[in-house]
């Protein structure tokens, strides 16, 4: 099988910039919560403060961002990396949609900008999770072919 530029069976290059961006935004959000100052004193954070303290949110979100960065960094160097990418994207989607829900109930009519931005990030993380599952399937197929060739 040839992988030339005109082969209709060629798998197109799929970049991971969206996954890196989501992880970077999550790390930035976590950093804002971890910096000194009463961020949760702002009215929009009342629902997050009811769940956990500001530092707890910051550490949890930073942990997800760092694990996700590690999964993206090892991507391609380790056959199981799409599984780690899937976990990171799924966790990201859950976080973004949880933030949408919490920020949507801020006591003001209409949606605030955070809801729409976080919904977009959550949607792209759902797509990234699906893409990582496809990547894992391709890795498993290649590994099976390799095992058959070495036997």
C-alpha cells in the first residue's frame, strides 16, 4: 500500500493543537485560582465556592492539565498514549461542561461569556476524546499486524 499524496486511503494528518490549547486554558484557569487573592469572592464563583475551596479547585484543575500535557507529550512515543489522551479529553469535557452549568446559574438573566466559551471547549474535548479512541483502534490494528509479521 502506498501512502503518496494522491492515495484515497491515506489517513490525513490530525494535529493536536486543540487538545494542547484546552490543556493550556485549563492550566491558566487553575493558575488564576492558585495565585494569591480572593478570586472566589467574586459573585460569579459562588457555585464553585459551594463545592470546594478556591485552592482545591486550583490544584485539581492543574493536576488534570498536567496529566493531559504528559499524555500529549508522550503521544506517538508510547502505543497506549491515546488512552491517556482519551482520559485527559474526557476529563476536560467533564470539567468544561461542569463549569458551564455552574456559571450559568449566576443569578443574572441570559448567558455570560464564560458559559459559551467553556461550552465550546467542552465540545472540542468531546471530539478530541472520540479522535483518541480512533487513534487507539489504529494503534491496536498496527500492533496486531506487527505481531503477525514477527511470528
